């Protein structure tokens, strides 16, 4: 069942990927400076953006996970990868992303 869900998510992401990326980046553009810093820290464990793009090694990336409005985004800071479930609405994406980046504790998932 898991492989089927992943396959469905890949197909869904291929057809909605552009719209989903627009949702994500439009939310980031509307974030306050503090929220953007929290996002960078959540995503990369770096407290601030580096002076140049080459400063991020590895370059941050996003992986779209299978659809789920019940899960929060997660991150693997060692490889600067953000994992975001394919939410059904832009509002759900915003809510879940803000909850995730404002979480103070860390743990293994």
C-alpha cells in the first residue's frame, strides 16, 4: 500500500507540482523576516542565510511527500532537505508549515 501511495503522490505531484511550488513560494514571500529565519533554521539548521549561494552545502531542496493533511513538514538538516506532504489546500500548507517551523524541540522522525 505504501508504494501505491508514493506512486499516486508522484503522479499527483507531477500534475500539480507547478501550482504547489507557487503556493509554497508565495507563502514564503509573505512571511515576516523572523518567520523566514525560522524556516531557514528548520530547513538547514543554519541561523541565517549565507552571504552567497555557494555558502549552502548541500544546496537546500524540497521533497514532496504523499498527500496528507494530518502530517507536518519535516526536514533533514544534514542534507538541507525539506519534506512537505502534498496538502489539499494552500491554507493547510501555510498552517502546517508555520506550526513546524515554530516548533522549538528537535527529534528523530
